C-alpha cells in the first residue's frame, strides 16, 4: 500500500470521509467536503457530475488510478465517489498524489 492509499485508509478509520454519490453530494451542499475523489472505472456521466459539483463549489477533484473494486481494499467499501471532509487530510492527500495539471480531473 502506497502513502496515498494509507492516508485514504486512515481517513476512513478516522471517519473523515463520505462515500457514494448521493451522500457526497449532500455533504458538498452542506459545505463539509474539502476534496473529491473518483475511481478510475467510474462512468463518464458520474465523473462529469462530480467534476461539475466540485467546480460549482470550488472543491478540487482528483481522478484515482484505483478501480471501484480497488477502493474496497483501500477503505473497506466498494465505491466510486469519495468526499474528504477534513481539510488536513485533503491537503495531505493532494500533496501525496503529486498534484500536477495533468492529474486533476477536468
């Protein structure tokens, strides 16, 4: 497990993330999400909706290389959409992800 996956796993154990499109959307609308993550094999429509939601609320959106099944290994839940609710964890994940212009979802 790499540093990004370890940090994401820690977020789950610390209960500093929400998962599932509807749950994440509700948390974004409440202003609780600092970072959006989507799985590699998420449908293009859902990925576009998550990107739009993030853009509307000024929330960064990262496309992960892990598939939905891989998320079960990392956080213990099979999901394609994750919202990080803690600013410190969000900053650490973005730093660990080696954010570049090419790695941000558009």
